[in-house]
C-alpha cells in the first residue's frame, strides 16, 4: 500500500469497537478547504475495478435502547428459567420419594436414583445462578460482559453429575455385589411405585425442555448450556429410572442381587458419560471457542466484498456468551486512501458486519500492509530455521 494506515496515533477507531467519532473541525463544510479529490478534474484513485459496489449500508445501530435481539434473549432466558424451575421442583420431590423408598426396600438401585435426583437438584441451582449472573452488564473489570458465567456454572453442573450421581451409583453397585441387599417384597413394591411416579414426572420435565429447544430452533436452541444441561439431565433420569425398575424387578423375580447391582453400575456409567459430554462442551465454550465455520465464512465473504478491502489476511472470532461474539479481522486496504477515508471505511464496515450478524457486538479491524506482513513472517520463519540457528539435522 502506498499510504500505510498502520502509522496512525494510538486510539484510532480501527482499534476500537464501532463508536461515533467526536466532531472535528475538518468536518465542517464551511471551514474545511476543498481537497484534491473534490475537484472535478481530480484524477481517480486506483482500486479494484472488478468489485461491485455494495448496496447502501445501514447506519450504526442505536445501542441506547434495547434491540429486538436483546428482547428475544431476555424472553428466551425467562422460558429457560421456568424450565429449570419445573425440573428443580420435580427433582426435589422425586429425590425425597426415592430416598424413602430406597431405605424401606433396601434397594441400591433406588438409592442410586435418589443420589441422581439430588445431584440434578443441585445442578438446577447452578443453572439458575448462571441465568442470573450471565446477564449482568459489562463493567471496567469485565469489559466484554459476563456471558461466560453461563459456561462456568454449566461446568460445575457437569462436575456435580459426575461426583454426586455417577460416583455414588458406582459405590452402591459395588456395595451390593460385596454385601448383598436385604429383600423386602413390600418395600420393593413401594419402590416400583415410586419409580413409576418418578418416570412420569421426569418425562413431563423432559418434554417441556425438548419443546422449548424446538421452539428456539432445534439444534440452535441447544446452544444454551442451561437448556442443554436440563435436557441431558432429564433424558438421563428417564433412562436411569427404566434401568432401576428393570434391576429391581429382576431381583424380585430371580432373587439375585447381581441384577440390581448391575443396574446401579449402569446408572453410574450413564451419568459419568453424560457429565463428560456436558463438561467437554462447557470447557470448549469457557476457554474461548470460535464461531461456527459457516458464520466465519459469511463474515469473511462480507469483508472481501468491500471495495476498499484489498485482502483479508486473518479473521479471528470467539464466543463471549450465548449471544455475544468477538470479531477481529486483519485487513489490507486498497492503495490511495488517506487517514480520514480509512476512518470512514472502518466505521461503515463495522456497521455492516454488526447489522448482518447481530451477535457480533465486539468488532475490531487491524489495517496492515499484506506484503510487509508476509515478508516479516517469511523472515521470522527463516530466522528460526536450523541453518540460521546453527543447528544440524540428521542423526
């Protein structure tokens, strides 16, 4: 580039999210002298003539009032909160019933299910905290907001499922194999009734969670870690109840405690697997996962379609929350732009990206000279080569 816009003072709008620039003296038409490019006889600047000029871009969005996306997110959070509260109430009642039935029947499978319901209840408390704390506004200590709190509390919920549910179920199964279990026909019948009621309650909670996920876009709705955790917990609970009922019934018919112990071990393995999957997803989001490949491709295509951009050297994205994404692009502009034009171009490009991708609420543009950057990269690689460092290859 002939005019390298990288040589600009700190605080250039290219290094900040899209914000309106303060009024300048040179913006006043009655005081600013005419520039060369304003004269009819001024020569045209060089640029990519084969690129079509994009349509008029909308003005930067007004952040002083809540947008439709914000209202939709708040409404989605309210529905998710109701879903979590329904699951919490069901799990508290079911946990108490399972614990009483398990103690009366001396059933390790039923006690494993009671531990499972207690773990689920604690996890719902974590999810309620995630919904409340993740919506706090950004401040000086957390300039990108608190969106990742949602991922943190979901990770704690996964740990709770693993420890309180999975480990306790394994313990009950091993203890039943080692020491057996006291048989009480009346207690087992009461336990089966408790499990039947638990199955209906868990199925109703699962149906509500799946219904909400479907209304929020199916797979896209499952992006919410709170809703995803409720669906996983309720689905696991329904399957766990079926395993516990099968183990208790086979124990009653055959008199062999191994069936019920196997049911406890299967419930423990199921809970650990679900906890691992939820924990891995929360970990990826917590440490900074990029936007999905399709969205990255659309953002890159939008940038490359701008007539002032010669090339997009790098595009980095990161999810900051459920509906917040950071976009950072290193771009090379066409030759012939002065500093004021670079500023206007940056504001317009940021506005276009924010309008097309509402989740992209943090946008940064870094203007660079592609040839200089590539030469510097080649020089750095050459400096690290064995010939430059004096190292020898081979055995």
